[in-house]
């Protein structure tokens, strides 16, 4: 805090001594505390009521915003910052879509996305033109703005209902992607209605050149840059590099006249096949979650509650009409393309709300004098209200209208083609042998390794390996540990291997853990830490070499194999006995001595039988 003098005032004919008044220098910090407090109170409450976190954020924004308690006087600055959450969300979506996969989705993007947007816009235009005698050009602009859905809302909902990686979720995402691509043409249309000169808009070649430059940089510069950063071994530096790539690309694309979200999405697609994909996703995810929450709070702050209270039935009716109309169009398209009726309706409801870019379009239209502030305010309120109503409508449909057998479908079982069945932590010589066998048998796996140079070498031979520290649970979750059936711990560091086993076992009780052990003590520690199976790296090869030595000495093949089998079985019995006790060296020595005597007795007995 700092202090400043305030003017003196006469009181009862006497002059007050110069007093000092605290002047807060941390208004932003106070605002942050208010945002966090609102979120911490509202979100758990709405989750408890099964209305969803998104509605909790919206209501929190209404309460603390200028139309509520007024704790935060204006939302414009907050909304500008919070839009970075949408940018980071689009980057993470791009990371999941390799160029090959995006190309395979081209028909869904063009057909489903175009039909939805144009169909919704034309329907709204018809209502505005014939019922309200609104100008056709302005009516089309409003229709296009309301035809946009909220990418942030819809992706969050599809993730929470576990359908994002299903065929149904891919249809929904294709629609959202086309909408994001349509934002710039819609804004150009607003400028055309305003009669703006072409000089106010960036030339088309600037945008095309920016995209081309980003593509070239992504192809030849991003991976080498990340490899240099990875070699320093600093988590903080990797976080900074991830944010630099996302925000830097977004700003370059925005400067060329396109949207920041589009730039972030392109950056994500370019890195979708990168060795650093999972690491980048892990680093960006916390920022995305916080900023998206802030984004929804800011949207709630923009809602004009006074207007809603003055005309509640009209505004709510318009919001419901928008949602039902969009739901019907999307459901019909999903049904035509093969989805069940209930899945089609659910997708329609998930995409039924207005989108965040509608606020951008309305602000642009008002500033360009295309639309009066009253009409723009009503449209914005309808969009915000439709966001608030989305979660309750879906929850009501799932509870009262969705058949029980459909509701109980485990969408997690419908994995995306890139989801692994096996996670390999450490892709050295041990991990590579397992990876080659899995690949030869068509079993998907994801390998993680901390050596960036080693990863680059291995990937030249077609192996799917990513940069990352497997001791971090968040990175393992990004790599798909929750869906995987088996984890192979093949790292060379004994302490790191134990840490991985303990972390995964505490969080994923069902997964089978197979570990590489250096010696007997290490094996016992891994088993007691939760590994289902621990294999000493030299044990199997030593037995095989012992068999070959016995054969070289003239022993019969069957006899040599039997001796090796007998030794393996006996050694396993010693391990089973040792697992009953804590790993103490004195106890292990005692068990070993007794085991040696027993092994000699078995060998003598076996020799006598022969």
C-alpha cells in the first residue's frame, strides 16, 4: 500500500491536521480475489445441484457484475483477458487433430457446419423479416451471429458427458470448427453493411501470407525450438515455451486480420504429430481451465438483468426459441448422418446456445452504427440466457426423457483411434522391444521418454514416442493413462520407477503395471509399491545363457532346460517368501542362504532321480 495526502476541510471552524488515506494499489488483486471467491462458492453449489459448473460460473458473474452487486464495475477488460481461455482451448483441440485427421473430417466440416449455420441464419432471417419487418441485411447478420454456438461451452459439455472422442462428438466439433472459420466472413459482412471502405480491412493476401508463414515456421522451427528447451530440463521453461507458441501464433494471425483462436488452432494442428504434444497439452491445460472459468464469469457479468426482469417472458421465450430451433436443425442433420434419435437430440441441445463470438459481432455492429444498442442488447441477453439454460435443459433431458439403457452407455469405451491401450514409460532398449511387438500386433501404445534427442532418433524409425516426465500424473493423464489397460515402467532410474508405480497405483486401481527391475531388492520394492509384475532386466537372459553353457558342456538339451526351469521356479518361491516381509537386507540374506541350501537339495534329488 502507498499513501497520499487528502485536502483539509474545515470542521466546526477548525482545520483538521493533514490526514492520510490509504490508496489501494492492487485493484487487480482485489478483483482476482472476488472472481476466485465467486467461483469457489458458486461452482460447487451448482455441481451439487447437478446443474453444471458452467451455469455456476455464469450465475457468479451475474451476482458480482455491474447488473448484480456491482463488486466488479465493468466486464470489458475481464472479457478481453478471459478470451485467452477460448484461444488456449482451440490450441488444445488442434493438438488432438493431426492434419491427416482434419483432412478426413473435411466432409463433415463443410457439409454439417455449412448446413447448420446457413439453415439457422435463414430461419432467423425469416422470422425477423416477416414477423418484425426488419431489414433483410440486418436480419441476416443477426441470424448468422445467433447461428454460432459457443465452442467453449459445447466442448466442455461434450467432455463432461464423455462424447467428444466419439463419432457423435466429432460431428459436433466439425460444426463448431466451421463456425469458428465463419467468424471473419461475418465480421466482413458487418463492415459491408456499414459501408466501410476496403481500406479498413486487412488485405486478403496478408492473412494468407501469415498462415503460410506460420505453417512454414511450424514445420521447420517449432520442434527444434522445443527440443532445445527440453534439453535444459526446466518445467517452467517448457511452460513458458508452450504459452509463447500459442499466444505468439495467435497474435501474428490476429495482426493479419484473422482471429486469435484461428491462429492458436493452426498452431495446435501443426504440433499434433510432434513428440512434445502431450507435454504441451499438460503445460497449457491449467491456464485454459482458469481462463475459461473467468470467461464464463465475464459472460455472466455482461447479462443485463434489468432488461430480463422488465420483459422476462419475451426474453426467455426468444432464448428458448433460439435453442429449440438450433437443436432441431442439428438433430435432423445428426440423424440423417446415422446417429440415433436420442444421440441426435443430445448433440442438438449441446450446440443449441448462442456463442461468445455473437458478442463480438454485436459489439462490432453497434460500433459501426449497423445496429442500435437496444437491439444489440437484446440479442446479447438472449445469447447469454441461452448459455445459462443449456446445462439445465440437457440435465432435464438426460433425467426425464433419455431411456435408461441409453443413459448408461459407457462412451469412454468408444475411444478415439489415437487412444492407447498400453503406456510405456521409458523408451530405451527395453521399452523399444515391447513397443515393436505391440506395433507388429496392431496394439496402440504411447511411449514417454525424457531424452529429447533420443526421441528424435527413435521417431525416425516410425515409433510413436513423446517427450515427457512419466513421474507427473498430469502428463500421464494427458497421454491416456485413464483409458490404458497396461503400464510398462521401463525407465532406467530406480527411484523414478518407484515413484511412477506409486502414483499410478494410487490413482488407477484397475490398470496392470509391469515394471523393469535392476535387481532383486528393486524388484521387491516395486512389487510392494503396487506393480503387478516386476521383471529383472538380466534374469531371463542369464538363464538362457546358463542353458547354452550347460549344452556347451555336453549336457542334454532337456536336462539343461529342466535345470533352468527348476532354478526359475525356486527363485520365484524365494521372491514370494520375501514379499511377505518388509524389504530389509538382513532378512533377504537369511532367505537367500536358506534358499541356496534348498536349491542344492533339489538339484541333488533331481540328479538322483535321473
